[in-house]
């Protein structure tokens, strides 16, 4: 028996019925899954595109009761630069994805049901155990990440309901292939949402398994629903690094809100995409300039700490003074006063603490933990 089959069997025995808001009956035993933009019509005995949400006798069964990865990360790694700077976040993920990106950096978890080389075994646990771990480590934030959280949103909400009772702020690290239904479902429990906007070419998006317009619509909806949104574009040489495409991304984001932080990050060869060279510093700086020219107030070149000058830092868009200094995932200075610039009192968009640490309260290095 192959790894894929045995893993699927294991996961199918650790499921829950989908939240009613994320499923619709289609008649004759068929059901429509509403958890992601694919909106799969799932026949009895079959699974959706993600391969982890399946129809069992007319009931949509979905992942529950395990993690495939869990650790304490600096929140800057997510990356969120305008939410709880210098703090740690408990990061957990499950298995599966609704995309099949050839350069996925989390392929061991995201592609576990498509690729026999992606061996990532689940660790079974309760929602209470996950939240207890966050509380014990005093992390003010918890995020669902490592795989696509939309397809495991039902169990994430079970975890986040308990986390909210502990005063923990929750977030999704997502490809943004969302439906209005799933965003309405998670909104009472999720405040932070990072979207991977992988480019501005629909043909390329379809090669990855998605549709560009679905993600663009989701970004607009996330903002209108008052999620705190930060957007990341991994810049892949020869794939999405042209001036035209980067400018179109920047123009779109600025059209939604100039306050959206845009992280332009460096690709390195990974998984099945090993031909393109790593993204150069010059390319990240070029993308940063295009973002600023479009009117975005906060553009952050990432993944090359110390090589992009002052651009890792957050500056006040009004007076130009530095507010937060960073080196990679580490905050070396935080001058913010709650949500204000200390020099001109301009309100800075984000999710801020009244008494934030002046420097990172951890090492800036991820720490594995166990449930």
C-alpha cells in the first residue's frame, strides 16, 4: 500500500461533519463544498480538489483533531509587520491544499495527499490542547498555516473559538482562494489574514490550480469585512517578475487600499521548480519602487535580511520617521505608541498593542513545540 493511500485512510478516520455554512445539498446525494473558490460538487464516495473534504453518504466530512506541524514563530515570519510586532505566534497546520504550486515551500504538508514524496504524519490532538499550548507559551496570536487553512477552516474555527476565550487573536495564512461563505464563517474568530497574491496573470494562476479573479475578489472582500490584511508576492524569476506584472499587482492593491502592506519576497529553488535562480536583491528593490510609485504606503522587501537597506523598516507615511526597525524576523526597535507615530501622532494602520515590546520578545527563531 502506498504512503498516499495509507495516509488518506488515516485522515478519513479523523474527521468531523462540515460546518453547515460550508456545505450545500445538491440532490441525489451530491453536495457542494463552499470552503474554497473551487466550490467542488462532490459526489458520494468522492473528494474535492483538496482531497481532504469528502462525501460520505451525503455528508461532507472534513479534517479534524490533528496537526501536521506546530511551532512558535515570530509573527514577522508569517509575515505580519503591522500586527503585534516583536511578538510570537503559535503556528499550526494540517494537511492538503487546493492548489498544486510547483515551487511550494510547504509542500511536505500541502501536497501530502498528491505526492508520495511529501511524507508528513499527523499528530492527533484536541482543540483544547492546541490552545493550552498557546496559553502556556503566552503567545498573543495563533495562526492556521503550513497548508491551506481554508480547506481545514471547520476545525480551525473550533480551535479559535477556544482561543478567543483566552484573549488570543487568530489569523489565517492563506492563498486567498476564498468564497464569501467561508469568510463569513471565519470572521467572528479570525482578525488577521495574510494573502499570497501569486501574480497577476490568470494563465499562470490556472497552472497553479487557481483563478486570479477569485483571489482579487477575496482581497476586496477581506478589506470590506474589516479583517486586517497583509499581502505577499513571492517573486519568481521568469514567472511573475516583469515590471508590467508587478505594477499591475501594486496598482490593484493601491486601488483597494493604500494602507495594505505588500511584502515582496525572494524565491529560492524548491520542490519541483529548481531551474529559476534565486530572486536578486535588485529585483526586490525594483518591486518595492513599483509599489511605492503606485501609492502603497508600506512595501517590504523580504527574505533577504540586511540586504535591502532600510526597507525592512516601517516608516511613518506622514513625517517619514522610522517607527519599527527590523532585521529579518527580529524587531530591533519599536517606537510606536499604541497605534500612533510618536513624532507626528499620525495613526498607523494595523493591529497594535497598547504596550508592545520595544524589541522582539523572542529570539526571532522558530521553536518547535509538541502537543
